[in-house]
C-alpha cells in the first residue's frame, strides 16, 4: 500500500471512530430539543459541553400515547453539537485533508427573525389536522413526502420508500391507514408500452394490500398529525370521541426508508383490512418472548407479516373474519403492531419489536473529504439490536466501508429509484469527495482541457460585454416574477464577473456593477412589483413567499411561488447573483456584502435552513437529504407525490449556496453547499441523468437520457410547459455554469447530443438553441466555440438568463478556442 493510501485509511479510520462517538451522542441527545438546556456552560466560555453520558446505539423503550417524539423533536441533532466538539472528536492524522479545519455542515445561519423588511402574513392555505399546540412548537415542511396528508382531501398517497401509505376514508367500507408496495412487474408504461424508449412509467396507486384500522373506526374517525420533520411525521388516528372514552388512538410514525409500518394501539380493538383480499391468516412461531406473529396471504400472491408486541397481562389474538378483514379478539392498550411485506422472513423476525420514530442528519467536512449520517431514533427492542432499513442506490454506492457488514442481502423495489437494499442498522453513513475546487471561474471535467483566452477570444468577449452592459438592466429585471427576475439578475452578474476577472476591464466592470447593484437593490429593499412576505402569523410553514398569489388569487402565478413551489429554483438565481456581486465587490474593497447579507441569508434560510435551532424556517425545505435532490412541488395535492422538473436549476441553488458561503466567510455554508453538490451528482446521475450504463432506471426508459419530470411515483419524459425535445432536455441544462460539467459528465453529454439533439439544435431559432450549444461545450468545447463565434450568430439564440459574454468566456475558459 502506498504512503498516500495509508494516510487516507488512517484519516477515514479516525473519522469512523469520531462518527461512532457522535452517533452515540446523538442517540442520547434525542430528548434534547432546540434549546441549549441539555448542555452545561463552560465557565468563562460560550462553549457548551454535553451534560449527559454517552450511550450505545440502541432504541429506548417507550410506552403510552406520548411515547412518540414530541413536536419539538429536532430534525437535525447535529446542530446541537457545536463545531468545536466535532473538531475535538476528530483524531489528528498526517493526511493532507486532515490539515484543513473540520467543519460542522449544519451550523445555523441565524437564529433570529428575518428582517422586518418582509411583512408578516398568514398563508391562505392552512394545514388540516395539525393542532395549534403542534404548530406552535414545530415548523411544517412544505415540500416533503407527506404534504398530501394535510391539504386537499387528505386521501392521496405519502411515499415513504419503499412503501406507500394513505388515509382510506371509506373505500371498500374500510377506514384507516392503507399500505401498498408495488414491484417493477406492476409498472405501467406508456403511452406506447412497446416503445423504446417509452415516454413515462408509473406505479399503480390505490392497491390497499393491508391497512391499519380498528373496530371503532368509521366515517367519523379523525386523522391528526404531529411532530412534522424533514424525514418523518406522526399520524394519530382516533374514533369519534363522542362514542369512546379513555382517549383511544392509533399512533403511527411514518419514517422514510423503514422496513416496517408500525402502529401503537391505545384502548382500541385492532382491525386490518385489504382491498386485494386475504386468502389466509396463519399464526406463526413467536420470534421472541412477548411478540406474536401472523402471516396474511393475499389473493395477489403476496404475503404480509403482522407482528404484535404485547405487554404482559394482556391477551392478543387475530382471526380472519372475512376475506377483507382481520380482527383482534379484544380491545388492547399500548400494543405495538408492525406490518411488512414478506421478502426475507428471517430478517423480519429478527427486527420485529423495534421501530423508527424520527430521523436526524449530521455531517462534517475536512478539506475535500465529507461525511454525512442519516441517523434513526427508535423505540422498542428486537433480536438484531438495530432497525430494518432500506437504502437507496445512491446511498449504497457512497456508504462508508463498515456499512457492508450491516447488509442483509435482499432488496425491495422503490417507486422511481430502482431497488432499495436492506440493512440492519440505525444509521446510514455516507462519505463523499466534495468539490471544494469549483468556484466562480470556468471549469471542466474534460481531461486535458483548460482555459485558452487568446487575443481573438478576449476581443470577442470584450465586444460582447460592451454591447450587453449597455442593455436596460431594470427593464429585464423589474418583473412580476421572482423566477424570471432572478434569471436576468444572474445573467448580468456573470457579465460583470467576466468583465472584472477575465477581461480585467475596469470601465466595463464599473458600468456593469453599478447598474446591477441598482437593479438588485430593488429586491434587497423588497420594493419589486410583488414584494416578498414572511409567512409567520399562523406559525405554520414559516417561509419567504412572493405576494403575487395573495394579490391575484391564482395559486399558480409565478410558478406557484406563494404556495412554496420552486423556491430553490427562483431564489437560487438571486443567491448566485448576490454571490457574484459580493465576490467582485470584495475584490474591490467594497462593503456590499455587509449591507446585503441579511437579505440574501433570508433567501438561503428559506430554501436550505441547515438547523432546527433556527426555528424561523423549516429544516432543508427543498433539498431532501434522503433522496439526494430537491423536490419542487410545494402546497399542491398530487396523486403521484412530489416532483422535480429541472435537475440543473436544483444543483444551481446548491452551487449558489456554496459560493455565497465563500463570499460571506461562512465555512459551514460553503462546505454544506459542496456536500449537497456531491450528493446531487451521485443521485442525479442515478435517477435523472441517464448514461447508457445506467442500471437503475428501466432499460426501456434510459434512452430518453433525462427523466423529464421525476415524481415520487412516476417518471414522465415531458415538461410542464411543452413536449418539444429541446424543452425536455434543455430544462435539465440551464443555467450553464462551472458546476455544470461536474454534474453532467462528458460521456453523458455526448450520448445525449448524438442520440437526441445533434439533428434538432441546428434547426432552432430561439433561446433553446444557445442553451443546447452551450451545453455542447461540456464534451466538445471546440464545436461550441465555433457556434458562438460564427458570423451568423444571432442574439435571438440567447435565453433570457444567458449572455453571449458569459457563453464565450465559459467556452474559451474550458479549452474551446481554436485561434
């Protein structure tokens, strides 16, 4: 083994030890919420140290209706561990990465109310079924898997992965929480199933294989929600209180990636229903003392296990009362019932008795090496001493080596992300090499390519810049859309960047920067056509929203911004523009960053708040640390769940956060943005950008090269604004920035261009033409440069968020020049 490899092993071994300690700390910290009361202050210091003993990784037993996590359970316990503790825990090594400071990825950006610049409002769409006492203690995520459970009719699915659940409000005469799991063989392809590629595939919904219910449930039953967080929600189902006493309830924590759906029955007679139909019910040997086991065989050939953990002194037995109903013999109290589809029965036996209650995420980065952990808090106990969890493909390929010993060697199909792998663990520990080296300057992943700014190239770039800085900045940015205004601000920001750092022309820079600062100030002072508002009065979603729908009454205006659609797309452009302005201004010795930091930080906090200590926004509204990318859909009911149409505008927002962190000197923010990019690269190239070697998406779909719209339950090669191929492929390209080549590999871009775009691009006459040819630079910068320097080039080929100045500078900057 080489010296370098030895050092790397030493570094990661030390990090693993540190993570183990942190995980033990996290398990004990589960009782500690958003206040520092669980820490003792060090005399004469602002540092907090834990006033608790480190435990071992295990679930704690909890009983009673209040045993589920309270609404104040933190989304990310990591934020309660100060960065100093991370640093002290990390062992010193002589690895080059270890020489860099260790950064806690989840340090709060701020913990105070955002500026009074944003007038307070109460959102027009209030959540249903979440009590005021819950709302006042917790912020409700808007772009998470369970939105369907608190808006609209509340009967659309929540996709947990691998399971899907929904509130059955009477279909088949049944009431309760329905459970479904579909396999690849059940997928529906269309519109021509025999085509290759097909345009879409989806999983059938409404297949209630089995449901949690109770004899007492009927049309008057209620479903309430508690403890909303980034990874979980607690469902509490109750019969009519006018009919039954003793506070009967069924409490079900819904947690992403868990192998069981688990429910605690309190003073109810359990009942289980199936719309597929029960063929048989068999009592099986108990896997351990106190646990009863039954297997229900369904008419579709699947079998489902039912485990009941019964306190001593109570009797519990199940019987088949009809082909659609299983009933318990009597009312029970504090009985845990767990349901799972049988794929590996031994694994279910070993893990029955313990269930996940909530999830926390924490992470650190040292130089270009980063680690993040999805840690599951649990209750109960079992043979395995760990939870049964299912990991997505992008988790598995980035797992820390020690995770291999926890693999159970069986899988279950997910809805739209291939097969999920089973693990016996309470934590998913992933590591990534993060792109600390990608900053503002043009960058390419093409081997051997580098900047070639010839005198001719500089002349052409300068000529374009002189013309484009003379454009009317205000006319292009003073719009009623945060999205289109952001694109225009970012376009001019990149022109300013080129003028200052590539052309080094002080006159063009001064002209550009002065005009851009003036245009940006309209938004920083919140005096645009539809000012931003702070959704805080009802203490529900807590976000910065456009006031456009408040004025028009149309929830879809500005792509649904008021209803939390696309915030990471919209604000990502504004944050990136601010980062570029700040980067230039800092270089010139200015104070622009200090004067605008609070405003820009508020946008970052809205889309990507890293800490539950900042209770003025939800934790990570847009980016899912479980799925590895963001979800764009906000407060809109959807049978196919959340979705995302543009992978590129998603990673643009992470890139913007990274750069803004660099500009303001926030090391945690900068490293966190880089980690998000690393995760996105892995996840997007698994699920959304499909190389010919992709084995995750269906073979008859990957020739589409991009997913189109990726839903939780469907993938549709289309867009919300049209079906032209340049729209579908291009919305996954814009904007072209230095990070584009990091996500979109040369091989992928070449395959997409050759198979789908090379014959289309020459025929176009609008802004999509420029987008396609700028994207071409990611694998063939020479041809891209020839296109943008051709005498026949027209400004009509430029999208509203693009400039010839930037395209020329970028393409030349990645080696496209020939003269």
